[in-house]
C-alpha cells in the first residue's frame, strides 16, 4: 500500500467538499461541530484538520477522488487528542483508519493519546456500530478509561493509549481549542 499523504483541509474546492461529505456521512448531526468552528480551531498551532490522500488512487475529474479520510486533532507536550477520524465509505475496511492511527502512534510516541467514542448503550439505535468502533480502537492499542466527557448535550467514553492524563487536564485541553462556549467540555469519571 502506498504511503498516505495529508494536507490541511482547504476552505473551499473539491477536497473541502469531499471532506465535508465524509464528515456528514460519518457522524450524526448531533455530534457534528460546524465546519466553520473546526476551521477556526485549526488556525491554532496545536490543532490539525487534515485530509488524508492515497496517491495510488485516481484523483478523478474533480481532483478529490483519492481523499480517503479526515482527521481533526490537537497536540500539547503532554497529550495528543483525536477529535474526529472518519474514513470515506467507499474505502472503509481497507486499512486506512489503522494506518492513520499507526501514524499518530509513531509521531506522538511518548505522550498519552486520547479519543472519545459513543458509550456502549444497548438501547442505542447504532449499538452494533458502537461495538465495532470500540473493537477497532482496541485493536489499535486503545483501552477504555474511567473518564467520560460531556459536550453539547452528548456524552462520550474516553479511550487512551500510551498513558493517561487527569480528567482536569483533559478538560482544560479540550476547552483550550475553542472560544465558543457551545462546545465547552466537562470531564467526569465513573
């Protein structure tokens, strides 16, 4: 498999449109942060909003046919946080998600790497999808922590690999990358 390349998500054009399509198909509306907020956050040095491209795939007429995934993440000296990882439906199960996580594991070795997933609630309409998502992250070295985040009326379970941070530190980090109180996070433990 060819190495993936990554570029900052542009503000407009075919790649921006493809990223928006992947994003909107991958996350339910209540979990989506508006693109304008993601872009505004990505202006900060510690934040990355990336389109992942497989150069071995044809770019297509619009030049975005080889965009296979997106990530939104931030890094501080003491933690890496992956806010969003979404792989295009046409290339899902081709190993792209694992390759991206391996990239982050190598690049940010030595500091805790954290992400959130929906809790495994049996009553959830997408319960089986949630189970598969947890299994995917566990295969990639993440473990379930006792931390829970509360953001915009949503609750998530925190997963970690390579170490852990305190709930207070995670909350501080999450809230430092946005100026919009609508996206403020609270971190608790169970």
